[in-house]
């Protein structure tokens, strides 16, 4: 299994609120809709030399409280299901429908201010995927970049309290 980790992201909401939003995937709909319709995000993706038309696929994302299914070009659909919740600490996922076996978890911790009050949250995403050497060579850097961008998107959306 190969592991990919995001950098620690800071969210300007208390850990309880962040966990509440992340532990029920239906709460992510406003964030997904906001990304799909964001001209700024579209321009940033294009400026990075990526195909911003992928944002158009967000309208086809299916959410339940426990699962998310994402359309993936040339693959079909990727589906993740929550397999474990640790209140105010972690939400763990496992692929259900995917060409590779993978687990992902979102860790959250209180982020204390200078007075020792936990008014914000630190978040990190980790992905473990069972990749053969050829796939790892072709997709490894893209998976690392993808987990980092996903963490950024979640942090920005949760900080803006759009979900």
C-alpha cells in the first residue's frame, strides 16, 4: 500500500462543527455545488495547466450520509463509503467501486489560539492505495496533488462555512 498525505490545513471553525459536517457526506453538497459553479476555481485550474471541464462532472456526484460516488473519466464511477467515525477525531473511508483498493481518512484536531482556546481546527487527509508499480509510477504524483487539492477545497469550504 502506498500512502499519500496532505499538508495540515487550518479551518476557522471549531473541531466539533467540522467533524459534524464531514461525518455526514450529505453536508458536502453546498461545497460541491460551490466548486462546480466557481469561476475563480475554474481559472485557477486552467492556470495550473489542468482541464477545468472536470468541474462539470461535479453535478453528477451522488451523496448519501455514508457514501459518495464520483464520476471519473475513462474509469466510470469511484465510490467511497464511510467505514468508521471517531467523534471529533477522524472519518475513515474505503473504496467500494474502484479499479484499486484504497482507504482514505480525514483527521481533525482542535487548533488552539494563543489563549489555549480551541476555536479552530487542524485537518489532514491521508490516502492509502494498493497500486502496482506501473500505476504508481504513472499516477503517484497526480494522487499526491489530488489529495492536496481536495484538502485545500475542504478547508476553504469549511472555513467559509458554506456547508
